[in-house]
């Protein structure tokens, strides 16, 4: 591993969890040298078998490492092989770190893989005292251990677009008083029965993106449909019609649910992200809209329901029955909300059985979505806050012609190791698509599930 140039060389050493989180991670360190310890390769090898998403990510990372190293001789693999970035040419290098040198005096016990990697970095630091060795890991405890041994350590931030989750857009802007008090000039037109306002971009207006909503205290609801260098075009939605929408008999309880239902029912919106606390109505709104558009309007041919939950990759194989029968216990939220939609029926259980029999509702495992293409489908992804950015990209790209994807999640309830609210795939997706003309994000407020649920959400 040779340092290039007069400046202090930087070596980025990748932990296994970084390559699982993003199999293309080694391409994201620009001109620096990327190092993968042999222990990490061994861990990837152990995890690569099976149909789980983790196994698929391991295999993808291994293929990229193999492609990068190609036919390089062993001594060059240890020194560093230039990384080919296709059209961008060669930049940076990739090396495999061998465990050859004697352990330094202050090393950790060599009984754990994490300790072995840190010990190797201590060896590397001794070999290159003028170089900067940086461990990149999603594991907080491993980073702490590395720092205790004098090794720099940091999280993998390449796909983290926000430093603070409070900066995540809510999808709407609540304006005190009247929104029009801050507007100097507006041109209003009628087009196809819709009222459109064209106003100049100016100080005093909130930071707007395409498909953001504006709500003021006077009852005005505007939908940002176009933004150019000087002007903003709003569609006037009128609050009363929004609050009186229905989907499969379900009515919104507040303006935020009304905006979510409006986006869910709009055939020109292909991606809807709904976030919010437990019980805020995410699943029941999405399910009602899905059934309405498959049974009544026939906009979609089927509903694909899936869910990300910790343990699903391993546990599904041990449950009896077909894929749909194995998935049903994990998708209990779907059937629970079907019962809620029909709780006023004479026999709600019979109504649910009727819906499950008549509605083309398919329960799919995340493991079997890779490589599929779903045409004219309403794709419902529950608990999507537990997905990594790479995983959520894999799922979103399964949407074929005429399909809508709805991602539901509560960023305060993340169960996946090494993920938090800012690094979640749901946060990443929301930020990346905030100017997508066919995408809407709504953060639902309130906890209408029950008084008990509302109190628990705010006090526990």
C-alpha cells in the first residue's frame, strides 16, 4: 500500500456492516485508498448463502470486489489495485489487508473478529506512521474500541443526506394567519375545473418543493405543482372537499390525513411516503385507497403488501405453508386494518374473509421481491423505516408500468441494527424524491388510534 503525493495519505478500512449496508461502498471514497481486511472477506463469505436480503447484499459486494481486483497479482492486491469508475476512469485504489505482522503491544484479545480487525489496523498504523488510518463502521461499539486503541473511526455517511431528523421535510407547510398576506402579486386562472394560482418567488414564503402542500389558518390549502426560477404555481384544493373524501368508506379525520388520501387516490402520483407516530392512520389510509382503486375504479390490478421487520429474513423459512401463509403473521397490521374498515358491518370477520377472497391482495416476502417487476400494482411497503437506502432502492425499482408504491414508516421505531432515523432508507428516499413531480411525502400528526395510544406515544 503505497502513498501517492506529498500530502498525508488516508486509508479507509471498511467493516463488514458497511458493505452489507451499501454493497457499492468501496466506490464512494474518491481518490483515497480503500482497504478491506481479510476478516471482513471471511465474514461476507459466511453470510453470502441464502435468499435473505443480507445474503444478496453480501454477494453483490463480493462481486464488486472481484470485479475491481480482476486479475491483479497477489502483491498488487496487497499494495492497492486502481478502482475503475467506468466513464470517470481510474481513481483511488482497493487493497486487501493481510494479517502478517506481529501484534502490537497494546492490542486487544484476538478472540473476536472485531478485535482482529482493530489489531490489524494497529499493525497498519505502525507500518505507516505518517498515514491516517480510518475505520469506517456502522457499529458504534466497534468505533469506540478502535478509538480507545488510537485508531480514527467514523460512521458511513455517504448515503446519509441529513444530520438531524428534524430537518426532514413534512410534505406541507403550516402558515399562521393567511398565506396571502405574504404574497405581493398573484395571477389566478381556471383550467379544467381547477383553480390555479401563479405567484412570484419572494422572501417571506416557506422553502417550497414540488408537490408540497401549504395550509393556513384561514382554510386555504395549496398544492405546489411547479417551481421555476421566478414563479411558483399552486393548485387550490379547497379544504372542505378534501375533508369529505372517501376511500372504501373511510373518511379522513384531519387535514393531514385528507392530504394523504388525496395523494393516495391521485393516479398521477406514483410514490407516496407516509410517516408518523404509531396509530396516526398510515396503514388504514393506504389500505382503504388500495382497495378502492383495485375493486371500484380498477386503476390497479392487484395489491402487493410487504413488510420489513427484523428477523423476517431468517424466520420466514421456519413458518409452515406457502409464501403468502408464511407472510400473513408478519402482515397482521394489514388484516387488523381490514377489520377496522369493516367494524360496523354485521359480521366484520365475514367481511374481511370476503375482501381477502375477492380483492387481489398478495402478501410478498422482501426476499422474493428482488428481480421481480410488478405491473399495474399498488405496492404497499409497511415498516419501511427498517430498510437501508440500498434495500429501498432495490424495492422501488421493482415498480413497473402503471404501478404506485406507498412506503409507510415511523422513524421513531427503527429495529434494524446500525440504522437510525437519519440513515434510514425511508429518510433517504424522502430526501431524494422531494422534487420528484410524481411523488408526495406526508408526515401524519396526532394519534387517533385511541386516547391510551396517544398518551403512550407522548409519555413513554
